[in-house]
C-alpha cells in the first residue's frame, strides 16, 4: 500500500488555475523530488498536502485514509511534517523552546529530553539556549527540520531546503537529510530548484509546469524530455531547436 496517494488534485486562485489534475503516489520511505519553473504550482501542492490550502477537486489519501477535511495540526499528528522556504520560527524564543512548542501541539509531551535529542540530530544542541532569531540561515533551516521531526513523521514535506545556502551548507544539509532518512526511514517530498543536490538524494522526480505534471521518472530522463526543455528554456529549444 502506498503511503500517500494524490488523485486528480486541482486548485485555482481567482481566475488563475495553479494545479491541474495532479496525480501521483509515494511509497513508504521513498524520497521524491518535485521541480519546475517558478509559478508551476510546487508550493501550492505542498500546502494542499499539509492542509494549509484546500484543493478545489481531487483527493489526498495518507496511510490509507482520506485527509482532505483534516486541518494542518491533525495531519501533523498523523505524521506529516513540514518545513517552509522562508523559515517560520519563533525568533524571540530559544532554540529549545522552538522545538518544545511543536512537541506539545503535535500531540505529544513537551519533553525537554526529546527536544534535545532532536536538536542533537540536526547539530544544534549546543545552541539550545540561544534566541532563534540569532541563528544563521543554514541553522534556521536545521531548526525547522528539528521542528518537523517533532511529530515523529512518516512523511516530511521540504520546501526548498537548500535555497539561499552556500555550497558548503548545501552539502551539510544534504548529508543531514540522508542521515535522517537512514535513521528514521521517513519518506520525503522535496520541492527544490538546486537540482544538483536534489539528484543526489532522490531516484524519482516529478516536473510541474503551469500546474500539470509534464514528466515523472528518473532525474536523468529530464534532460531528454522535450516538454521539460520547453518549460525551462522555451519552445525554440525543443526538438533540437527546429
């Protein structure tokens, strides 16, 4: 049985149709990449999966159960963790407090010991008493990962986790994601523009363009897809420029 099944999901904002009949599935422990040009609907799709946005049509099934009517906190308690492209931390609270809060509201106990375990996993334990607002961008992204892990997720939704990072930080976050996957077996969906890093962690990608899936398969196949070439480079570059 698939961990996640997305069936015919569509979404419009006003007259702008952002997603068009998007369907795919995800296996337990699988890492899936979602890529596409800006405005292709990637973040909207993550927002629908996490319950922040309600789709106009279609369904989302997680662990065999429809979750379309569930609010974000209920989906988190089922095991869907989420990070954001622009980190959403309590900047005036400590690093430790930023993990204790989702531990509590995720349906568990606000256990400082568990929070410290999560901070140790992402390499922030020594900074537990610092204000979250004092962290670097790379450290903030690590803290968001710890917060997402606080719900003991079966699925992690990661929105541009490499965005804005230098090559060294990208490598460190990439290694961290691999370690988290190895330790927990959690499935991941990564929305990402840094393809070089993404392709080192996933064997399957979905390419969105104008709200619809134009490619699904191995990362290497993207370069041979005329629709992908057209979406990224324009019509003149498809079919060898003919």
